[in-house]
C-alpha cells in the first residue's frame, strides 16, 4: 500500500531543552528521508516499520539495558491509545 511521502511531525507538547528538541527534529527528518528512499525503491512499509522498531529497540537496550527498555515499551499501549503515534492527529 502506498501513502506518498512520509513525514514525521515533531511532538511539541513535551517540553524538551532546545538543543535536544532540535536534534530530535533533525533525526526525524533523516529517518523520513531514509524511509521515503527505501519506499521509492520498493521496500514494503511494514518491512520498514519492523526494521525500524528492531533497530530502535536494540539501540535502547544497548544504551539503557533490558529492564529499563521493557518498562518503557510497556507504556506504549497507553500512548497509542492517547494518540501519541497518530500522524494525522490534530493538536490544538
């Protein structure tokens, strides 16, 4: 299924120090660029999502340990239910 160019709008509802916020916005731009490039090359979006999740979780486990990441991952269902990961969500 094709959705066109993917963008990751940055969540500005969480207060972050200016440098951290800017670095995360740049990181999301890089990820969107890589995602779109792979998609244009025919890589399925579900395969991209699985690869991205694996890379992200493996990096977090390496940096913070399994227990800390397991606790963080345990909060994801609540965040999904509250719309934190909905790209078409309208913030007011």
